[in-house]
C-alpha cells in the first residue's frame, strides 16, 4: 500500500470519527435511555470525554496533516484548534437540551484528551511527512 493510499484511508477514518462523535452526541440527547448501561461506572463520563476527544484528535490530525481553505493552508495546530472549538460548541449546546447537562469538568477532560492525544499526533504526522 502506498503512502497516498494509507493517507486516504486515514482521512476516511477521520471523517468517520467526526460523524461518529457528532452522531453519538445527538443520540445521547434524543435517546438518553440508550446509554443507561454506563450509568453505574464510576468516572465514566470523564473517561468518555477524555478518550473520545483524544481519539478524535489523533484521527483527524493524522488524517489531515493540513487543510486548504480559500487557498490558505491550515496545519495540524489549526486542526487541533478546530477540534477544540467543535468540542466546546458541542458541550455548550447541552445548555439548550433538557436531557443533557453542561459541565465544565467534562469540557476540561475533553481538553486534556486533545492535548494528551493531539500533540503526539502532530509529532507523528511530522515524522510521517519527513519520511516521505
């Protein structure tokens, strides 16, 4: 498999991760009873925020080393900023949904996941690009 094919596969996985993240967030809002199975796990909410934001970060950064919008190139740190904005807006959106609860601690754990997974992804992406 060539580098270009691997990059395309990772990009598709990154797009799937974005869709899954938003889809699960929407489902948790409209069908909260579907997620009752995690209610008894201690610290589950914080762990889910940490892992989902982290996984989203690593997949998107490795899938999109840079994005060109209106002839301007946005690198991996801009991509991490966009992920941070997306997750912040998603958490703030919970203020308007009665079945969801806005929590700054959840948002903080999401940010920690972005840093813990996103920064190594930036480094990994740089290593991959310099090798090719």
